[in-house]
């Protein structure tokens, strides 16, 4: 039986301003407990959708705000270490963030706050999915499409699929393992993590793995 | 080729790979839907500038897009100008008769204009009351381009009752939004990379334009482009330049406009000229509003671009400079903080001393300047080009009319 095709789907993020803001670390913690999960997602996971390269101080908005606006570099570093793609659900991620802030401020009085900087504004993400029209059946076709498709498709299949669809290795690894039977390659793809890079870096690393596989197994083309 | 006639395909050269194809696919989901834009002028100002490009692009993508413009007399526009100032915090008294006149003209426009659409986007406060006459069909969205974070309460109370009749509002920054009972979305402004202000220029063109402005290209140039407004801190920029001048032989250009029809602007321009007097390496240029090529040439000739504002709307001059590969030192306020990635594309600063320190740091490290310039151009390519703006409006159309 021939493999089912892989259809690349891109996405756009519509951003909804929640009107909620935090001016100190306690307000940040309280808001983290209460805002919709799509807001946690916006400030952690989908940061990668808005950032092609890995070039920011920390990989999530909370850490960047605490560091740049409050000047609490200890909490910024602790929040900055949170890798959003290591959590099974957004609620697990929320719990981790709340716990880090709660433990940090437990012994602090007064709680660090913004003096000269800007408050933190909570935003919520609405993802609109858009089929790209690219549909592939072989590894070689997959490689060509992955190189040229809109970056948002890389995000949706490789990262968002892990977070919102609960697919641990993402769609790429799932399809390559299940439909092409390339379990080793699927495993290597599922371990590519964008935490310290951006989407461009992620795409580059995916292409390198595909190229290595194609070079070793030309018959799969 | 006029700006309005640039085809979408031309953006393949400048937008991120795949973006134009993605826009074509996205547009398929809303092909044939009617998208109506309404504002208060067809020429002049940032809203008209962007609509002049977005409307033909949407049409080319198969979205049935129209652009309506309200009409009014001098008294009407006096009131709307007062709205504009009051919504940004100014104390502006308005008599009941003036508000009645505003509503009278708005109702006449509602009869005259073709306002039936799947999505009707009303730009800024001038046409906001048209929503009184909204038809039963279609979604209405208020697109606010101004900073609404600290509005004058009485004027805002008057306008807010109209805003609450919309289905949603759109703001340029979360900080500009205001508590409302309707959903509020975030859409950043954008620059058009193919417009006169941003299109590539030959080195010879840049030299010629600089010569006409009497700005020699003989030493590193620091540049700030902005209206002569105290919130842009032009005197602070001169003070930072003086701190740097002890160590580096640089030239400072302060290029702006708006002084001709703004008494406050004229006052600030006089202060800036007084602060700059006696230094042949400081150039204060009062340029007309349509000096797009001159601004383009100055930004391309600059070594470092400053936007040392103490209060700022979005500050698209930052994106313009980064698009030209320049490191930017900006005030830590408003949209500058969204555009400048500290340590990556430039620096944000909170004082004259901070600006001077970062200038010295950059002037002493050409490799860092080059790397920041490249990172800035890519940051703009991904986030602040008109293709992204188009994508956001299409996503709004999909989200609200599906």
C-alpha cells in the first residue's frame, strides 16, 4: 500500500489583547494562574512563530519582561530556562511557571516591581490554519517542500503539533515513521528542539537530517 | 510604476520565502468576500499611505475591497482633530453643539457611503460614529491607530458608547488598548519596502540627495528622523552626540518636519537650532511631509540611527532604519521596544548617558554594527513588512467572517 501523502499546512496568528497587565511579580503570578491557556501559549510557545532566528535574550516573554523591565535577573534566568516543548500540556507548563514565580517571591518583601519600565500585557493567540497546497509522498519530495514552504508550516507541524495536538515528536516525525517506515529518522527528527534557536535554525537542522538520510538511502527517493 | 500599481509578485524579492504564495492560499479562503475600509482622507498621513497600498493588494488577491472616505466641513474636522488630541491625553473642551454637529455630519456620511460588507474596518475616531447606521449583516471593527492608553475621560466616554457597538477593535500595541466590552486584537503597523521611503537606492542617488541637503558624507553619520516634538527628545540627542564627539569625529543629522503647521513644533525646532548653533557637524533639516526619498537617502547614509523618544506611538522610523541594515538606539518606550531587540538589532536606552554609551560602544565595533544591521533587516523582514500587515488583515477577515 502506498503511503498516505503529507499535506503541509501553514498558519497565522491572530493576537487578542486581553486587557490584563502585571506591574510586579505577584501580579504576574496571579495572572499566570488565571489567564486563558492560549495566553500562556502566546507568551511561550508561539514566541517561536514570531521569531525566525533565536536572537533574543530569553526564549519566552515572561523571562524577557522580568529581566528587562523589572531588572530581576535571577527570576528572569529561572523563567528563561523553561522549555515549553518539554511539557505534555499547557496546564503543566502554566503550573511550572506559577511555581517558579511563587517560590521566587516567597521570601521577598517587597515583591520586585516595575519602576521605570513598562507593565506586562497579556495577549492571547488564535491560530488560523492555511493549507499551503504542498502535498508530498516520498522523502525526496518532503525534503524539497520542507525547504521552500512558509516558515509557519514548519512551526505548525514541528512545534505546535507537540503542544496542542499532543504528538510528542511532531507531525514530521510521525509521518516519516508511520508512512515511510523510517523509524530511525523519525526518532532523530523528534529530538530536534528549537529551544535555543529559531525556526530558521530548526528548518536547517531538519533539512540536514533529511539530507543525511537521502544520501544514505537513495532508494527512498 | 506608481506605488499603488506594484503587483504582489514584486514582493517575492523582499518578503520572507513562501510568504507571497502563503498570502495567495490564505486569500482563497476569503475570495469574493466584501471588505470595506473607511477613513477620513485619501491622501496624507500614515493611514491613507498604508490603505493606498493594501486596498489594491487585497483586490489583486481576489478580495472584493473598497475604500470609502467620509466628508465633512471645517467644523466637523475641528471636532475630530480635538478627538484625536483628547484621546491621546490632551485636555480639550468640546461643547455639546460641536458633538451634535459631529453626529449630524456622521449621519449624512452614513447615508452617502456604501457600507455593506462582510467586514467593515473603520479607521480611527473620525468615522467611528458611522456604526450607528450599521446594517444587520456583516461584522464591524474599529481600527484605532492612535495611543488610547490615557484618553481624556469626557471625550472617551462620548466615543466609547459607539465603540461598544462594534464587534471588535484593533490596536497597534497592547499598551494602546483600553478596557472595552468587545474583543481587542493586535496588529502592528508596517513599512512598504518598495515605496520611495524604503526602496533600494543606488550609491550615486544617495550621494546626490545628500549633496542637495548640504550634508557631507565625509565622516560617520548619526541620524534621528522624527517630527520636532519634545517627546522625541532631539535636544537629548544633541547632548548625547556631544558626549560622543570627544571620542569620535562624527556628524549628527536631525531630520524632521511638522514645524510649519504646528506652533509647538516650531518652538521645538527653534530650541533644537539654538542647541545646535555653532557646530558645523550638526545638521538640522526641516523637511516637507513628502520628502520620502530624502529620508531614504539619509537612512542609507547613516552609520547609526537613533530614535531617542521618551514617549512614542509605534515609531516606524525604527523599522525603516533597520530595513536599511542600520543598528538602532531607541528610547525604551512604546513600539520601539517591540522593534529593537536589545543587544541583537540595537539597544534601548533611558537616558542621554545611555544613548552616548551605546553610541561609543557601536562606533568602536564596526563588526557589531554590521551584525546588528543584518539582524535588524531580518527582524523587519519577518515582522514589519506590508506583507505581514496584509496577512493580519486577511486573518481578521477569516476569523471574524467564517
